[in-house]
């Protein structure tokens, strides 16, 4: 994940929380079945992959925009960013920040 949204550590914490959630049922088992563990890990992957990939893609896009260096592109970017209503920016921020662990 690129550092443009500052989400690397946050995503790692979310990963850990979901992983703990799906593996918690196995804590008391001395030898859980490989199939059950595989199912739990598949559940983890289904829960995390869409959000993690979406945030990684959003971070890459933000980086490409922020790191543009040609003056025509930077001029358009700067004007466009000033024109974006604050509520639109806040909604974009909330889409990254809003997260609920598995029930």
C-alpha cells in the first residue's frame, strides 16, 4: 500500500482484528482440522480483500495526483482541488475511516 492516505498501519490493525475474530473459535482446540482453519482463513480473505484492495487503489490514485510534476497538470489539479466542496472531501475521508469489525 502506498503511503498517500496514511492507511498502511490502519489496514494492518484491521487485518489483525478480523484474523483474531475468525481464529478465536480455535483457541481451545489442540488440533483444529486443516479444513476448518482453511475455511476460517477464507472467511478472513473474503472479509478483508475488497476493502484493502479498494483503499490501496485509492491510495495509488491519490499519489499519482499529488505527485504530478508537469505544470499544466499541477495547475489543473490545484484549481480542481480548490473547487471541490468540503463535504465531498469529508465523504471521501469517511469512506476510508469507516470500518466495522465482523459481528
